[in-house]
């Protein structure tokens, strides 16, 4: 890295890195934006700590990685910047948000896998963090694929699966229902994607399944599909492939939706706030349907 004092510090065994010496509130010149992209694509969970960022700055940062996509849960969208949405366990009046506290995003998932053009990159920016609990967990789907037994890897190469919002084969905490207008839009009819994808930036192969939105392997009976997906996700979510991020106010964490699973952590103490702003982006290389 060539600008200022920016350095990478590993955080976990197979996943997670911190970018230090990099102030995201400073103007993102082309050189600085390129440094951020390079750091991210080399480290698909990338944290920058101690940031003080306004919503409009978060939108600018998101555009470094691609086109921002508004989240499908309208209730949590930022009132002035619809491209951003809140992850929160309190409502606007300061009362407990039971969905945000106990249910939201607690299944392993990849955001937007049910779309023909799934989300590529996402970030979370911490506004309020609990004293303990509430960590966000990630699984490395590169490592999961690369460590599959040879026979299982050969079996899944070339397969496709159908994804639909909240209808995954092991979805335990589905998102709130769509509005009638969303249902009529045709954007939520589901999509097929390869079970194993090639990342457009790294060229590496990764498993691309998740219990929240992946419904069934195409061409398989439901029982056989469930059994195969269970085997794959049990392998992929082993502790050796995980990184759990404990939040501090001012953390901004970027992750790559194409080679990771993630889920919200539980255990936020009663009466403590866990509030973040989230952005989701689709980059230029993912505008076409995700490739096998």
C-alpha cells in the first residue's frame, strides 16, 4: 500500500483484517479509493475502526464498490438516504425492536442471493454498540469449497440452485412480508445461481448457498437436495472457517457477499443498544448474472 500510513493487520485465522492508518472521512481521491478496493478484495472481511461518518459520506464510500441497492425491508430504510438501512434493536421512540433484537438476520445468509444480480459487497457502520454480545459472524466460502472432499467437490461443480427471499431450505427467521407493490414489481420471483461460483475479481471458486434464501438444488428431489445442502452448510460453517466481529462504535466493516456467509450475533444485553447503518452494493463485474 502506497498512501500515507495505511497498513493491514490480520484479525482472524482464515478471515478478517483491519485497515489501519486510513481516514474514511477524508476525501476519497482516485488513489485512495483504489487502495480501499485493493485492500478489500485481498481481505473479504475488512474493518476500519474509529471512524466518524455521516450518512452522505457512507453513500460516497459505498459507491467506491458499485451501485448501491436499497434494502427490501422498507421499515428500516434511512429517511433521507434510501440506499442505507438501519440494523437496530430499538425503534424510533427508543423502545425495544423485538424483530431487530431477537430475529433479524440470525440465520446464515448472503444478502440478495434471491435476485438475478445479487449484492456484491456490503458494509455495516456502528453507531451504538453493546458492552458484550451482538457480534456479527462470517464464514469463508472460499476455504469451505477448497477443503471439500474430492468426491463432494466433483458432485457439486456444475449444479445450480434456486433462491427465493426468505424461503430457504433451513430458514428459521424469515424477513417480514413484502408489500403488495413489491410483490407486483417482479423483482422477488427468485433466481437460479450456480452452487459453486467463480469470483469475478479473485478468480477463486466459492460455495454459493445459504439456508435463508437457497430453496433447492435444480433437478433434485427435495429430500436429496435438502440432504446435500445440509452437508455443504455443515461443512462450511465449521469454526475453522469463521470470524466473529465484536462491535465498537465507529467501526465500519466491509464484506464480500459472493464468498462469505454471515449472520447477526445474539446475546446483546437487555437495555443496551446495537445500532448500525448498512449499505449494499452491486459492482460492475457482477451486473451480469453471477457466473459458474
